[in-house]
């Protein structure tokens, strides 16, 4: 990892491999709210992921929401600003199970796609219990994709459907490759399918691919899995209690590894809209749906 010279008062920044920055305080008990949010926002847009580790923790969801609001307008949900990601007693959906979560982007069924996710780790699984949050830097991936593959992927459009059994659901239609809302560079919009042999996966989405023959879809799925999970731009974040992670939802796909049943994994998440808010182009049903 490489130390970076940045004007962060009372903190140091180190490049993470393969994506993002690790920001740590120079003293104990430092409040993350002392860091200049304007600089953090620009760092998140440049490096796509920020890990703030070792800072004083927020006392509760209200403090997390208040800090997140300094980043921009919060995207509200029926449950409010803060989603409590914790295993449910009887989950109807994989989000609240202890299973893996396939790579996806947030806001795919909502009127607007948030620019940032703010994650706060309240409690973390123990060593070997899983539950890492996974990230793929889709812009970097596409920049290293052959022109032939990029052209072929750019012709593909995917329709996603999932029942609304928790706080999201409906239909979204999106090309695989889309321009970044701010920079125009190619990024990927993709919700990878669950494993075909996994009959325990809760609330499995349906996917329909257009722009290529049906017989070529299995090969495309294999190709996309290999590309998005390439260690050059795929990162598994192992949580520590108190971690704050800010992720660039315009650029990164994200998911989760499975974790041990009843492991103490508790993550809070807030969505922050862009400036201006980015209206979701994913389909005509978007106004009527709740989503992740």
C-alpha cells in the first residue's frame, strides 16, 4: 500500500489494493466528522471507495444519517434513511438472509440512482465467518476489456424482475454498459444471477437478455463472472467494528459473501443522491416501485 499526501487534518491516507483509499486517524478517539466532507466527496469520486477505520464510532443511526446528509441529499425509503442490514429471523429475501448477495448496483428499481452508499459496521463477524462486502470497479474493468468484448457487451440489454417481498422489487431494464453520469466513461450496470444450482437462495430474480442469441447467454454469463471477479478490480472488504465505507455506486458493483448463520454481522447503510440527482433510466415502471 502507498501512503498519499492529502490535506486531511489529523488523518493519513493509504491506497488500498485493488481499489480505494484507507483513511486512518493519527490519534485515538478522533471524530470522523472533523474530516472535510468536500474533500472526502472528491476522493470518493476519484478513488471510488473510502474506508475510514479507527475513528470514533457513531452512537446510533441518527448520527450516521446526520453525517451522511452532509455529503448530499439522502435518498429516503419507506423505512427512513438508514437500512439495518442484519440477518432476519425468517427472511423472505436474500438481503436479510445469511447467504451471498450477487453483484448489483443500488437503486435499480427506484426513480433515482444514488451516487454514494455510506456503510457503518455496528458489529462484525468473527474471523472465518464470512460476510465480506464485495466490490467490482466496473470502469477500470471496462478500460481493460478488449474492444471486441466491449462492443459486444454494449449491444446487450438486460431486463430484471423480482417480487417485492421486502423494500424493493419490480422491473428494471438496462444496457450492460452505460456512460458514467458525471464523467461519461463506460461503466457496467449488472445484477449477476444467483448460482443456478443454489435452491436455498431466497427471492431469486428473473433475467432476460436481449441483443444476442439465447444460445450465447450461458457463455456471456461465464465471461461476465470472470471479468467482474478479476482480482485486478474485485475487492472483498472484511469488516471491523466501527468501519465506515463510502462507495461510489455509479462506478462500483457490490455484493456480499455468505456468512455463518447467526454471526454478529450488523451493517447500517445510507444512500446519498448525486448533485443533481441522477434519474434512473432503467424503465417505465421505475416510478411505481420500491427498490434496493
